C-alpha cells in the first residue's frame, strides 16, 4: 500500500472536466437528457463522495433520478466495513441485471470501499458481467475518464490500482441539502485497528490545506448553509501531515470565526487523539455544537489492546469526564462492538458498566464482523453466534433505557433548534446536540434557528412547540 499523498494538479482536473464536456456534447447531439442514479452505502464520507459523483454526472449532462429503473448510468458507492453491507451490495448489484435488460443502454459502476479490495474486483469481473466499470476511492476524481471509456470504447474499465492517496480540490459537488453540508477535511486513516478495513481501502491519512477548507466553508455559509459537519476517519489527526503548524482544534476555531449564523459539528473523533485543547475549544465557541461522537468500541482494556486502539478504559473515562466538566450539556454518542474475538462474559460486562457509567445519549452498536486482510479476521473466536446475539440484545436494551431516560430529562426545557424539514404534517428540527424534534409550525420557518420548548420524549426523538 502506497503511503505518499498526491495533490491532483489543476491541469489533471481540467482534463477530467474536458471528458465531462465531451460526454455532454454527445448527449446533446442525440437530443437526449440522460438519467443517472447514485446509490450510497455506509458512512458520511461516502455520502460526501456521492455528492461529488453526482456533481461530475451533472457536468456530463446527466439529470439525477431517484431510481435505477430507466437510468442511463447507475453508480453504487459501497461500504466494506461489515460483511452485511457487502452482501447487500452484491444482492442489489445482481438485481440490476433486470434493469439493464429492460434498458440496454444502462451503464453500471461500482465504486467506494469495496472497490478497494482485490477479491471484490475479481468477483465482479467473473460473476457480474453486466457491471461496466469499477473504481476505488483513490480514483473517484477520474470518474469522467472512466465513464468516457465505457461509453465510447464499449469496454469494461477498472481503475483499482494501489495508487498513492490523493487530494483533488475543486471537484463539482451536488449537495443533498441547502441547509446542511458535509465538508471533508482529511481522508484515510493511520490507526490500523485490528478489525478495520478502512486504512487498506482508503489509504493513509492526508489533510486538506486549511485555506481550502476555510474557502469551502465560507462559500457554504454565504449560500445559506446553517449546519456544517466536518468529516474525517479521525478528525483529531488533522494537520499532522501538513507543513503548517495547525491542529484540529485550531481549524475548528478558524471556521467558527467566520461571520454568519451557523453551527459546526464533526465526526469521527478517535479517543487517542481527543485532547483537552479540543474540548476547551468546543466549550468556548457558541458556534461549535456541544455534540461529540467518541467511539469506545469496548469497555475492557484487554480487548482494547487486542483491537489496537491505543488507549485503555481508564484513559477513555478520563477524557469523557473532562469533556463533560467543560460542557455540562454535552450530547455524547459512541460506537461499540460486541463479540470481538476472545471477548469473555466478564469483559462484555465491563462494556455494560462503562455504558452505565458514561450514560451515552445514543450508541451505534455492532456485532463483530471479520474483514479479510485484517488481523482480527484470523484471531481465535470461540464465542458462538447465539451468545453474541444475546450480548448484543442485552447491550441494546441497557442503552435504550438510558436514551429514553435522558430524553425525558429534556421535557420542559427550551432549546434553540434548527428547523430543517418536514415529516408528514409536522416540522422537524435538530437541537444543538443533534437530537430530532418534531413540532407543529409553518414551513416558512425551515432554514431558521428557533427556540423550541420540549413537550414529549421517546427513545429516539423529541416533540416540542415553538
């Protein structure tokens, strides 16, 4: 795996936009407006990547549709972090044989993290002949060239080489929302947790220049965006590979200093690199949401060492205690894995006790899924599937009670919320901590911050009134 970062030159990007123009001219000559469908699996980074793919498709003359049926281009942007996600992709990819049979002009592409695995690429080549192109995350910026080859050469195309991790500034982007925006501040990961495939498919950490990030944020805020989410596999590592003397806390403050009425949030934070400076910076700025996603993965120090997480139970709890001391209203969420190879019942109980001690607002919970090529995939794993399911159900039950109890504590409080949309006949809003609130009101309020008094609560959401 290459570890060198490549900054894609303006000339190389202009060449890709030239391919877009040629494709657009072709469709114009056919007096057709072709349709494109992009399906996204996995994390917010994939969502941001799909926005760039849609942007390149629009530059190429395509209109975006919400179904694969009848689309001239279908792009499946995939996730490889769990086996279940991969199985879903293969199942849905197989079903596209029928849409292509009904619409022979359709071109099908697979990209994202699955495309960074050689075994997946070989399976596509052998078993999915209706797939026209495959490209990994490193080659997303070359999608116009890939599409051009498929359209005009008529050959299946694969851009999956182990290229150096790249940063391509200035790609067009079709964002999903006018109020909320993903802003990728870095790509890749250096942590190599023993269960995780991400460093192998997204490459090593590489940070965007602060001036490029600030420019993008300014443009978004000026366009009316009210909620910025900064993205990275580990945002707390931001800047370590740059010549500038700047870290993530510095970057947060610089963005918060931009004039405007907006909020900043971020994910994901690795506990190893979460610092007091970061928590102090969050506490000091009213524009930085008091929301923190800090994955702990296991409450057992032995399991954390086997996971290669670079912190233990005590160090994690110290960080949480400090964060809550400077931000008493902090909304804290996390990831946890149940059934890591060799996890004992006693170690699982340590995870339960950590959850009960910290009292998370919500958790993203997973049963361990072995990923080929990672160290954990070859570890001895004597625990049965039935036992892992039992532990998983118990953990969810414990967390659901905590979430419900925390939500009940919101009742009677008045909170400034961003009114962001509708759900049937109600408005939807988000608290500073990202909690969903449903309320009645006029749709003209969408896009504004408003004080909302919380009147009801469930495990998953809140109700309120203006």
